[in-house]
C-alpha cells in the first residue's frame, strides 16, 4: 500500500502569520470592530468562524467571514514563508514513494495559493476541515501519518487511525501535543525525514 502522509498547513508547513495579521487589522479598519490581531494569530488552528466569534456578535459572524476572506485574498502571501524543514519533509515522503496530502482548516483555494506561491507541490489539498472534518479527509485518503502543530491535529490523526506526529512550531507546547496523543513530538520538521525513515524502515 502506498504511504500517504498528511500535513496541516499553518504553522506546520508554512508561516503565514504576517498576512493573517494584516488581514485582521484591515478587517478592523473596514468594520470598526476591534480585533486583537496578535491574540488571534497566537491561537491559529481552529476555524475562522471560531476566532471571529470572539469579536463579532453571532448575527454578524458570517458577514465578517466573507469580509475577511475578501481581504485575505489580497494580503495572504505577505511575507509568507516555509517553516524549517518543510520542503525536506515533503521531499522525504516523495523519496520513499509516498503521497502528500494537506488537510487544513484554511479554505482550499487559499491553501493552494500559499503552496503555489512557495513552490511546494503536494498531491491533494483538503481545505475547510477541522476536527471531525480532518478525520474524514484523513480516512478518505488513507493517511498513515498526520503531522500538525495543534492538539486538534493530534486528536484527528489518532481518530483516523494514523500516526499523529506533533511539531511544536505553533501555539501548542510539546507537552500539550504529547498529552493529545502525538507520538513523536518534534521541535520542528527538520527531524521528520529521519523519523520517517526509521518508522517505516526506509533507507
């Protein structure tokens, strides 16, 4: 069976915080509703609606989501960069004949725009997925491994029957990732190629 490895996107493969920060600030300027942009990017992971629900009344959240996405389309790639080891991690999966699937809470079109901008080629993108949505996507693609920076990623990977690999490059600590079921927990993706080779007996 072909090895399939799933990766989360934000703060796992890429750092898009500058564009997200700029978008929240632009949304505040457009709507007049104060958003603590620094606080928002410090807890990346859950769906956009959850974050905007901290700042907008329930009846206004959907309008805020649409406004955010319109702005993000213009600002998304501002200072966007690959995280350490990301390209090597994807290359390691391919070197061993595997497939790479990105499973993210970000909309698929934005995820693909980031990946194209950074020149990181993957086989599939499953966007707008969180929690059970990630479990369904990982199950559909028969992922044997899911790599993410959030406790929800670790839980989704385990629920899908995959090996959950945590990377402490996002809002969750190594201890939090381990407690959520990630094993191993890596400081970042630079250690992933060696782990992958050891885990599957690949040279």
